[in-house]
C-alpha cells in the first residue's frame, strides 16, 4: 500500500513538474545560463545546495593545488641525467650534487640523497634512492584522500536532500488531506535538484581525481626509470 502511494505521488509530481516546466520554458530560454543555475540552486534549498557547493569548492581547491604541485614536480629526466653524467666526468660527485640542488622536482631530490651517500658505497646509494623515492611518492599523493572524501560526500548530501524532499512531500499531503500534484511537486522538485547537484559535483571532482592519479603514476614511473639510470651512471663512474 505504501509503495502504491509513493508511486502515485511520484507520477503526480512528475505530471505537475512537467506542466510547470512547460509553462516556464519560454522564460528560462530567455534567461542567461548563470541565472538559470542560480535559480535552480535557490529552488534546491540553500542548506543542502550550499553544502554541495562547499564540497565542489574545497574539492577543486585541493585538486588545483595538486595539479600545480605535480606540474612543478615534473622534470625532464633525460636532460637531468645527461647533466649529472657530464658533471661527474668534469667535477666529480660534488658537481653532480650541485646540479641536483639547482634542479626542481622530486627526481633531483632523490638523486641528491643518493649522491650524498656516495662515499658509503653503491649499495647504500641504491637503498637511499629507494627509501627517499617512497618519501617523495607520499608527498605526490598528499591531499588525494580529501578529494576522495568530497567525491563521496557530495552525492550523499544530494541523496539526503532527496529523502528530506520526499518527507516534505508527505508532510504536504498530510496537511492538505489529499494527493494533489501541486501539493507534492515542490518537495519532489527539491529532491531531484539536490540529487542532480550532488552527482554533478562528484562527476567533476572524479575527473580531476583521475587526471591527478594518472599524473602521479607518470611521475613515479619516470622516477623509477631515472633512479635505475643513475645507478648505472655511478657504476660507470666508479670504474
């Protein structure tokens, strides 16, 4: 019985929303896009839509910070290895360390840590490169958990708004004493808007998250390849 009532409410609400949308179609077409978005935001309720918007703002802030950091962390490893090999041939380890100090990025930092332990042997250099590579990887991944959090929270807030909208629809039915499309339309509309808002925010942040993860993977692969090449260069230099 309850399911039948909910189904009837949903059908009635959809009919009422369709009538309202058809009536407002001409007005919406004349409105700019940002005005339409603002109107839907207000219709969805300032409380929940504000929380969804906060998830988008904070999520984008972390994502943009990571993108800037990763772009600055990207290094031309082939060029850096060539400079280090040349410095080792002309000025020794200290010259190679100076090249690393003057180069930005995690790869140069890893190389510096390895070269700084050159006097302890190649085995210690290799262990140092591996250990410090793990530290640099954790720095690259810093802040990703916050982006994942906002990706998860945004649709949850939208679904919570959906439930509250349905409750408001039932309250309106109880107050009116009958199931009328006009009575339930506002509650269902709020529910749909909050759900759409949460899903849109989650989709946007997911796209940024996937780009960041792929960027980190490419940097890590470059770090590993360059570290192997550095050890090979040091082996030749020792000979």
